[in-house]
């Protein structure tokens, strides 16, 4: 196994542990049940702010770069290209969250959705930073966003079906 794959695998494993921590934190902290309609707007606030920062950063890169100001594609591997990839992946992750978090909030309680939202924001920032430092470092940020959402969806489905 290459060093690059080991780094990505370590990030994925850490993301799996992170998912378990995020989903169990509200219960361990004794957070009371929050109704989904109360919690969901708060759950999506932090991810929305991170998304706005990503959009703003890419827009600033385009504005101050003569080669990009008219909408040209950024050079492969450039900072603007990385920001565009991060933004695209964040939108994909947010679409998944929009599909699964409401059901998780209704089934497991709104505190879980708020924990997911705060975790999402933190992990997306780590993904963004990691991608700029070295692409294999983005593994934790990706897994730390993806795994909690998927695990919450599966946990909610099992809880609802039982």
C-alpha cells in the first residue's frame, strides 16, 4: 500500500470514529429531545455559512485573476481549481445532508441534526485546508462529513423500522 493510500485510509478510519462520536454526543451530554422543526434551521446554519465562505473565496479568486475573471476554467491543480473542487464536493455532501438529516431529526431528535450540522462545518473546513496542503489529507474531512450523515440515516431508518 502506498503512503498516499495509508494517509487516506487513516483519514477514513478517523472519520468513522468521528461519526460515532458526533452521533452519540447529544445523548452522552444529556441534551433533551428537540423537535425537528426547531432544530433543522439551526442544523443547516453552520454548513450554510461554510458554503458561503467557499463561494466567496472562489469568487474573490476569479475577481482578482485576469485569466479567470471572465469565467474561464482554472488551471488544473491551481488554488482556484482546488477551491472549485471543494465547493463541488461540499454541494454534493450538502445535497446528501438535505436528503437524510430531516428524517434523522424526526426519528432521532433535533439535537442529532444540530450535532451533524456543527460537525459538517468543521469537517468541510478540514477538507478544504487538507486539500490545499496535500490532496491525501482531505480524507478526514471527507469521511468526517460523509460518514456521520450516512450513519445517521441508517440509524434513523433502523430506529423507525423497529
